[in-house]
């Protein structure tokens, strides 16, 4: 299971069976340039692999203008 | 993915540039994009004084930090809109950011100007976002002129510009299409306006803000629906995903091929500007829109008091 802290929505989401950052973004229905993803304060590219039990910060980048 | 510069592990992937960058090299990419924008569009020089509009969001704070890093003479301007539960948070982020980086900041309080945004929401029967934007632009321009600044810089990024261009095109708004661009030269009571982040997407400024540890104000405005603007951005996000680089091509193509035609047309049919009879700001309507909004709020408040 991967725990997601979604910003700026301030939601916590748990995902099962996701093994890469790209898979997380797909499950959240986000394109890779619509959010930044970080683990332990380090940014991750979509191809990075994830391990069960990890926590990610996913911050959507689109502002309302 | 490997960094395109140093071949270490990348932390940012940029499909539109066919590149990836590590945490050390990404700020260099960002700096070069801003340098290119300023140089190619002749935005300003190191001898000029720049007023930077600061909302507290990722774009304006990233712009301020980057311009200061590049050695420009920058002063921040934050407008405290007076919206309860929102404006105080945004202001605190801006003040803390400027203090932490030793940057000059000026704050204008709409409450003290007699026109807090909650009053507009209550008393003016027009979309509050459009009125708020108009008032902010009015004061940014006024303060830049009164303070003797050479240019007003805003944090508008490529996504903002493309979404606005798309909306203007859907309406075929020739007046807006005639002067949309990264530089609006000074003229008739208007300061020079520049957008040094116009080559960078929201994703790119978000990565920069994260890597520079900038604490941003990301709460949406409680008054903003943002519906059409956000949906246009999402639409363009899909197009960009299918064809990376399309946003920049669309915008650059407009600047090269579309804007000159609209500018020529507007020169023929556009309304001439004259100083507002109340505040002196340039307007084509005798009394400028901000003075008219002030009058509308005054009248509505007087009526409410009588009732």
C-alpha cells in the first residue's frame, strides 16, 4: 500500500497495487506534468519505482489563475 | 531517468524539452529560461528598478527569488485584499518569504483604500474575480508609476498565457488579442508590464518552488470559482500530454503571426485613452472602471443603510 498526501486538497489517499510514480498519477487521473511528486522531500520522475508502505506527497500544480 | 546535463539521477522530467534534470541542474535550466525571456523580449536591464507583484503563490514568489538571484533591483508589492480567512494567510507567506530572503516588500491594504473585496462581493453585481483583477491591475500600475519603477513584473507563466489566449480567441476579443504578450510597453499612463516566466509552465515553476524550499500560499481564493480558466488549462494539459511542446508553439505562433494583425486592427478601431476625471488613471470611458466600482459600492452601502 502507498499513502498519498494530496495537495492542495489536503486529502490522504491509500492506493494498493501501484508500483511506480506513473501508476500513482494514473490512478489519481493526473498527467505527469499536472502534479509534482515527492518522497522524503525528494522529487520523483514518473518512471521511479515505489515500495509498499511508502508515503508520497502529490501536489497539483494548476492554479485557478 | 538521467539528468540531461550531468547524467546523475533526474528528479524532474520535462517531456516538452525532451529532458530531465537533477536537483542541482534543474535551477540552472530555470535560470536560463528566465534569462532568455528577459533578453529576447528586452524586458528590463540591471540598471532598472522592477516592482514584482506578489500574491504568495508559487509563480510570483519563484519569480521574485529568481530575479533577485540574477542580480536585478526588485521590490515586492503585495495587495492585501481583506478577504477573511484567506488574505491574512497569503500576506503572512509573502512577508515571511521576503524577510527570509532579505527582499524589499511593500503592502497595500484594500481595507485602508476603502475597497475591501468582501464589499465588492456584497455590493457589486458583477463577477467578483473580474472586478478584483481590475482593481489589482489598477493599483499595481499606480504604485509602479508613483514609485518611479521602470517595470512591473508579474508571475504569469506559459499555462496562464495560453489559457488566457485561448479564452480570448474563443470570444475573438480583438482588444485583448491586440496586446496580449510577455511585454506591454509603457504608454499613456501605463507602466511597462513584463512576464519573465512566460517560457515556463506551471509544472516547471512548481518544481522550482519545491527545490528552493519556497513556502507557498496554495489555498484557493474562497470567492473564486476559476471554472473556465481551470478547465481551459486542463484541456491544454491533455493536448500537451499528447503532443509535448504544443502550448509553447501555440503561444509563440500567436505572438509572431496573430498579434500583429490584431494590433493593426485595434489601432484603427480602438477607443482613445484619456485620464480618468476622478483619479487620473488612463481610461476610454471618462471615469475609470475602478472609480465607477467605488461609486457603485458607496451607492449600494447608502441604500442598504437607508433601508
